[in-house]
C-alpha cells in the first residue's frame, strides 16, 4: 500500500522552471554579498543559470563543490529573486540562487552501500541482468546467490551524497516521472530519467496498480496526479 501520505512535492518546484526574465549579473554585489545564479535540470546537472548551452559538457562536475552546494540548499526567504529562484545555497559571504526544472535535488545513481561511485560502476546493470536471468530460468552468477540478507543500496545525489534506497517509498506521477523521499524524508525528489528507465525494467504496469520488485520483494508504487502531490 502507498506509504507517502505525509510526503509531498512542493508546488513551488513545478513553477520554478518557468523563469520570468530576471535582471541580474553573475557575481553582482548586494548588501555586501556576492550573488550567483544556478539552474538544475531533470538529470541533476547543475549549470550557471545564464549558460546558453545546458548539456552535460557544460554542467558543473566537481563533486566536492556539488556536495557543498547541495548540502546547503534551502528555501529562498531572502526577499531577493524569490519568484524566479525559489531556492538558495549559502557559501560564506556569497549567496547562490537556484531554480530547477523539477526538484532542487535529483537522484542520479543507485548502487550498493559498499560500492564506490565511479564512471565504470555497473552494479545496477548487473543486478538487472541477473533478475532477467532468473526470470528466464538461467542460473545466477552473482556473489549474492542465495543471500538471505542482501546488501542495502543507496541513491546518489549532488556529487556523491547518498541516502538509503527504500523501494517501497517510490512514488510516480501519471506522466511517468519517478520520485523518492529525500534526506529528511518529508519531501519527494526526482529520480533522473536514465535511472528511472532502468528501475522501470523491474516494474509491472497494470491498469489499476504498478508493482516494483526489488531484491525478491514486491512493492506497490504510489501513483499520484499533480493535485495530490501538492496537497499531500
């Protein structure tokens, strides 16, 4: 059964991608604070907001910086640029304003708790392949064969920040976007499309419910429409 009745996606997130024209200059100074402006897309890529080419090649990739930035994301209550940039990230005397395509944090990877986040980490692909082997009655090749207490997995956001993956807490909108509770459990954050597509291979879609199977347990996905997300 759905377990996310107390968890919500803020309606502010849905509005933040439709930015009004804002007059600013990167690095401008206001009341002694230097101001910078950023944008996070649906894949979790962070860009300078005025970057004209928003692709992977132009996003910010330094993991320590990304971890520092996203640890400090909070609602923008400064009275500055609040309509265009609903979030801020404080850095000493600098104030970083943030808008987003969907949510201000995005989960972009899923890996075992003991596994390192590296470009050649294919743990999730291997897991999915082995589930397919089981469905097709092909013997396991994994070291987890017969494991009665499988290792927990972590979702990754920012550069390398993690939170424990709770498969029973996944939520999906009728448009197919997938969400999972964030670090503080009280709000839902977007699962990036490439990761959501991989997870969907472990789902069975029905007319009245969607079932997600993970580590030999089945979970009913909480399906919501936008109005339910805002009022939850």
